[in-house]
């Protein structure tokens, strides 16, 4: 495999040069800003989950920036691996800490999610929904978690509802990116970044709020 092979997935990219996707690249600052929120909360409330999510958010921003500037196979991995780590980590946290699932149940369900996500990412037809099918397991899982918390009348459910809306909105803009190239030459993928930055911030709000309540 040629790790330096160029990849052109998005509307904004019109050539192989470093700054061929300026909006897609710079909009990753949203993830860095989200990480600063996480670090701020962790600094005043020393909990390992907050620190983990803050670090992962920072790495997501860096990895995505690399992909939207170098746009090749190795930078693609730098983009998707941190995202997968964040999704798996937050799913584990929600099951174990918020829903109070057993360690075995949490591990099995998290492992199942990871396997399904990897298989969908590998075998999805790229031309369908502009590659957004790879995020369908994550979206359906978030919907499921929101439903469970609503049934339990958990105080965090409103935050999970907001997270679901943010994720749906970001998927909408990610999916439309290439479809609207003629109408919007800069594409819409940068909105995927900004809405997901808000999503990650909200997930860290959930983490902080839950752990604060647990300590009361």
C-alpha cells in the first residue's frame, strides 16, 4: 500500500497542495477549543475521564487537520483513529459510569460496537451518503443511549438529546458536501467539523456534570 497516495474526498479540495482545503483544515480549531474546555474543567475537578476526553478531542483536531492538509492514506488514519477512540471511550464511560452496567456487559457491548463500526467503515460503498454510513453505528448507538436515559428519567438526558441533534446535523452537512459542489464550491464538510466540535464539548459537559453529581 502506498501511504503517500493522494486522497480527494471533499468538495473544497481542488488540487494536491497543502492548503487546498483551507476551511476544512482551519475548522478543526473547533476541536482544539473543545479540548480547552475539557482541560479547564479537569484543572478544577481532577477526574481521569475529563482529562482523557480533553486529550482525545485535541488529538482529533490535530489528526483531522493533517488529513485535510496532507490528504493521503497515512493522514486518513490519523483522522479516523482518534475519532474511533473517542467514540469507544465515551460509550464505555456512559455504560459503566452513567448507566451502571457491569464491567462484563460494558466490555461486550463496547467490543460489539467497535467490530460493527470497523466492518461498516471497511465495506461501506463510498458513493453512498458520501461515506457517512461509517458513522451510522455511532449515531444509532447515541440514539439508543438517549432512549435508555429518557426511560430512566436521568437528568443528563437533555444533554444526550442535544448531542443527538448535533450529531444528526453534522452528518447532514457531511453527507451533502459533494452533492452541493456546483452550488457551494467550498463544500459543507467544515460544518461537520464545527458541529462535531460542539458535540464533543457537550459530551464533556455530560462527563463533568455526571461526575460532579456523583461527588455530591
